[in-house]
């Protein structure tokens, strides 16, 4: 066993070479021990989650059948797994319960609109996930087929990857297939003391092979959930609770740490340096169309707010926002307003003072919003316009239902499924209108990944 830091690296490289050739799979004895220990621990310690199902053994050894139908169970697993991506479990619970109350079956969801789905999803982030859920439901129902029950069939559904397909197939349909997410990678890496880059394609394939070897054939869904549960609750990234771990006797990382003080359980798997976030800038104009030219007579009832639908592809595809322009570099107030004016003229034919008057235009504030790969500084202004003649060709009654923009009162805006950054913009504007002062905001924190 290595005793110094100098010998630690060669030891880990050797382990990587072994797993690379799949020469270091679990022994048959360890496989049976891990299965039995994890399932026993899971039956006693699993968290009570609304989407969780179980097939515990009855006294006569037969599986206890769930009362709910397989398709409904599969639908619930699918929704929960998609919600849990990049989101904490405690955050997901309320969203999941509201979602299932509104759309209890696949057929119900297939009848929903993207706007309804986005409204229900608002606050969870990564809205592409919600769109794929809707598209997948529509596809399955349109084809008139039953819910896909194999990994191969599930992978054909929009947005369902290897992990989600494995989770649905094993948990809902009792298919003996593995799942590998971040929690499973961490558990397997520590059980086998694998320090290889967990993002490397070859390493990922090897983790799938190890996971496939461990899946319990009689309770595949429960076993996969137990593996994920262990990583989420005990085998955590920074503070693993090894004394309570049901498979600590099979853990090589723990064995290595006890025999070499230079090695820690947290050394496995290798820490991957995250890609540096790029910075950009955005100027947002909350445009109010007022029926009154008198600033003192402006009320909620006589004004409407302009919202714009984003393109159907790219970041935040198909979601609603206020008119905005995004830049790669900083711009002063004069330039930001010039860019907004060009956007309003080109897209909405709003061209002061020719066809509308500017009642007021004020800088509201600024804040920083962090996406997974972008750090965006957002400048916010409030622009109140009055249309000359009281109407404008863009806002004729026949055009109110245009697909790429809409005019709404403040209550309707508040009910919409807006992203957290867009909702932040509107909250800043509302506060500004109440107290008349700008309100620069502290940066919004990045959404933590699920546990």
C-alpha cells in the first residue's frame, strides 16, 4: 500500500488501467453482498418521496404488486426524473405534486400547450426539459402506442437519454437495466477506487458496465434507487458518512484512506475543472403602452405591458420576456437606449415621436443572472409610451393573438410562467414604480444540482 504522496498517483493510474480493460469488475461475492446490503438499507432508510415506488418482498418471497398501472407509474417516474435534473429534491416535490394534479396521465399532458407547461415549470429552470416532456407526451399519444417499456424504445422519445430511459425501464417496468447519474458515478468510483475523469467517454462506459453488473435481477428498480439514494444521502461529495454506509466493507476508497493518510475518500472520483463562464450584457426595456398621456393619471387599468416570445431554438427557446438586446461587451446608457429603440422600431413599428409619445423613460437598475455557462449583467429600464390616435396598426384587435408578442395587464403578467430573470426584471420595475428609486440587485446564485 502506498505510504507517500509520490506513490499515490501511480497507484491510481494502475486502477484506471484496470477498469479501462474491465479487468476489475466486482467479484461474484461482492456483487451479492452489495445487492443485499443496499436493498436492506434502502428498505429501512429511503426518503418518502411522492414519485417513489417500491417492490419490497412479501413474507412468501413474492413481489408485492403496485395498485397503480405500469403506464401511470412510468409517467410519474419520467416527470420526476426530468424535474430532478439540475434541481434539488426538496425543490422538486411541490412542483411534482402540482404537475401531477394538473396532468395526472400522459394523455392529459399531451393536450397541454407549451405556454401552460412553461407556466407550471416556472422557477425550475432549464426550460428545454419541460418542452421535451410535452413533445414526448404528444409523440407517444399521437402514435397510439403504449408507454415505451424498454430502454431502446424509450430512447426514441424526445429528451429521454440513457439515464432517464434506464430509470423508467427499471423502476416502472422492472427491466434489469442500470442507471448512471452523478450520485451513482461517485458511489462506484469510491467502491472501486477509480480516480479517472468521470466525464471521459471511456470512463463513462465503464461505469455503466459496473452498474449493469450490480443490478439486482429481482428488484432492479429498487436497487437502482438505492444506489442513487446512497450517493444523495451518505456518499456525498464533500462529507461522506462512511460509518453509516451499508457497503463500507466493500469500499476500496475507504480501505485506501485507512491505510494511507495521504488518501481521502473524497479523492474519488477526480474533480473536474468546470468550464469558465463567459460574460455578456443585456439591456431590457419593460415597455408599457398607456392610454393616458398624463403621467400622473397612469394606472394599472389603463396600461398594458409588451411581452415578446423568444425564438423556438436556442437559449430559453419559446419563452416570454420583455424586449431586450444582448451584447458581448459593456455599453453605456445612450448606446443601450439606441439599441432598444432600433428593436422597437424594427419589430413593433414603435417610432417616437412619429407614431407614439414617450411619457417617461427611466433607468430602474441592474443585476447579474448566472446561467450554467453564462454570467449575464442585465440593465433594466421602464419605458412608458402613448400611441398617437390611441391605436397603432400593430395593436389592432385582430392582431392581439399574435404568436410572437402580446400586450397584458399587470395581473396577467404576474400569472405567466416567466423565467426567474424575467420575473426579477418585472419585480424591480414594480418596486421602482412604488417607491420611485432604482434598486440594483445582488447577483442571483446559480441553481444547485440535484442531490
